[in-house]
């Protein structure tokens, strides 16, 4: 009986060690992928192609994207308090946050992980090489935060 318990203990120890070797919990398997297919809504102009590219980019990173075409993006942007100098060709709503423009997913994850007291983040313009935009990256991407009243806050991230 003692021998069976010893063998069972050794087996369990080896099995657990094998799991740690082949699937260590401290290594993220898919960095940059959304967990549990986070649902997001992307509002876009029907005439803009880069918005669809950005939605595809988000889907490729694990987000579940609902792409909504509208001819009244100004109403959407006003609803979410997006400052006029931050307005882009599309607006993405992710839970309690708004993401305006072609923001890299690493910055989106920073927003969702840190949960700052902001209404959203925005990257002005449509920088070359940003997600959904053609061309090579020519400059540092600077992403700003803003509050629900449309006030610019701080630089949220640079990359």
C-alpha cells in the first residue's frame, strides 16, 4: 500500500513538473491578443477603406469587432466627447473607453489593463505605418488621453 502511494506521489509530481515545463504560467502564449475575444464596436464612414483595415487588424489581434457604417460620425464623436483636434476617420468603443484613430494594440491593451480615469485615447492624424494605414512608420506614435468633456489630458503612450 505504501509503495502504491509512493508511486502515485512520484507520478503526480512528474505530471505537474511536465505541465510547468510545457505550459509555464508566467509565459504569455499570444502576446498582443485580446483575452476572451473582447467585443468592440468600430464606427466608420462607408467611404473609408482604412477603417476596415483597422477593424481587420483588431480582429487579427483577437478582438470581436462589430463594424458599423454611418454617415454621421460627428454625432458619434460628440456622444463620446472626442476633442475636435483628435477626430479621425473612425471611432472604436471598447467597454467604457473610446479609442480614436489608428492606435496600436499594445496601447489599447495598456488602456484596458491599467483602467485609467479617462474617457478614451486618441492618436491624431492617420500616421503612415500605423495599424490600418499603408506605408512605413516615419515618426513616433503619440497617443493622448481625454476626458468625457472633450478635454485633452496627458500623453498616454508613445511608441
